[in-house]
């Protein structure tokens, strides 16, 4: 009997609920979090594997700065890429650490996708986006990094041996 009443209640709720618009009117907001200026060394390849061509790009250092944090990127991490056979699609996963100016270490794992090809209308396109995840000490002033989603996109600057990543927090 309880199950029947629950089903009736859920059905009535669904029937009387306000119709949702499609597509939704609201979209997530973004808030600028930081810019990472990641220095890199020469890439090397492991070669063709069962999963694709494995490319490794060593991270040698750099800096980062945002409204709520600032510091250095530590050497020793890398960007691990997996390219498909024709090179039009590459999955990336950069793993490294950063240190804030007040000596707090934060682990970073940034997964992304680089694609080029043609869109639905046949126009050429280039897509490069990633979603960094941060692991900061839970008792630090940077713990907010643990509890949010982030997106980033690259910026290329002439005469900089690396990549610049602009990062936004999804609000």
C-alpha cells in the first residue's frame, strides 16, 4: 500500500510540475581562477601502443597566478598524450604539482582533448579544452580548490617555451 501511495504521489507531482524549457534558460557561470604559465621540455614518444601513439611532454617549471593564489609550478611532472592513428584526436593528461607563495603544495591532474577536423558544415576546426582537478590540503586556505569543477583553454604566446592555461571555476 505504501508503494502504491508513493507511485501516486510521484505521478501527481510529475503532472503538476512546471514544464521545463529546452534548452534550459540558465547555463553555468564561470569565474576566472588562475593562469598557469607551464614551461616544458622536448616531447618524446613511446611509440605506437595498443591504445595509440603515446607522447610524453616533460614539465620543467613555471608560474601561476590568480585572484586568490600565486606561486610556482614544480619541475618533474609531465603531460601524457595519446594520439589516434591519423593524429586528428589526442587525449591528454597532465600530472604535476604547484607550490603557492606561502609554501602550500597542491597536486594537479588536468585531463583534456585536442581535436582537429571538420564540423557538421564541413568547416575546419581546432578544439583544445581541458578540465583540471586540484588536490589541496583540506585544512588550508586553498581547500576551495577541492570542491569545485574547473575548465581551461590554452593560450599560445610567441617566444614562450611552454603553454599558458587560463583556468575558470564553474560556479
